[in-house]
């Protein structure tokens, strides 16, 4: 069996590879490590008086980004 170069795969390719090869725990670990290495953007804090508005705005931005990426893929 040949070695798989997870580092050479894009995030999407690595995710698709893992979904097709669920027994490959190394692929899962590589994907989780990659996700864990990303910086996390803090949207708000629990005590923020604008908590609800900021969460709703972040959800809307994510939905719009998803819509935009799916439109360009078509």
C-alpha cells in the first residue's frame, strides 16, 4: 500500500478522502489537526449587550459565504 500525502491535499480533498476511507484514522487525525491549527475568530462574549445581534450577523455572513461558494461551483 502506498503512502498518502495528506499535506499535499487541499482541505476539501482531505475531507473527501477521509469520507471515502473512514477506516484511515491517520487521515482523520490530519484533518482534525489542520482544523485545530486555524485561528479562531471570537465573535462576541456572553456578557456582551449586543450578543444576539452579533451572533445573528455572523450566521448570516456564513450563510452568504456558503451561498456564494456554491454558486461559483456551479
